[in-house]
C-alpha cells in the first residue's frame, strides 16, 4: 500500500463541512485531517483509523478516475437524502465500505476492485 499524503488543516475542513463536523477528508491525492491530530499522542489510534478510512476513499477514487467518484458520491448522497434524511451520508456506498472496514488495517491489502459496489 502506498503511504497517503496527509495534510492538516482546520481551515479547509471547516470550509467544506457544511452539514456536519468532520475529522478527515480525502481530496485527491491528499488526506486532510484536523490540526489537533498532528503529533498528538492522545489521538494516535483515532488518527490511524481515520487515515485508513480515508485511504479506502483514495482507492475508490483511483478506481473511478477521481472526478467520476465525486460526481457519483454527490448524486448518491442527494438521492439517499430523500430516503434517509440526515443519515444519508452514512448510507453512501463509499462511506459504508470505508466505515465497515476502517478498523481493519489490512483491508486495502486484500480489497478487490470496485468493492464499494456491494454496499449499494
């Protein structure tokens, strides 16, 4: 697995988190985390899990050639908004795959291509 490019920026995360507070975000090819996670021993496990979650998104973005990923993500979120309301974010196939596997630090080593499809 490639080591992800991690950046720390509350400013970016605050400007992009319109509906909910987020601790991390993937904007190809970077993972952006809250500044409080930088070199803080208290957050070590949380940071590792968050980076793994966001690394799953990087793999999904690679499979869909980045821009189609964002388009699909938005369309799926929008459609599920009418069904799930505030929970629509958690019902997006990309998020379901990432949340279900974020604790498995070996997941990306064994993950099959387009695995997010089984979460539709």
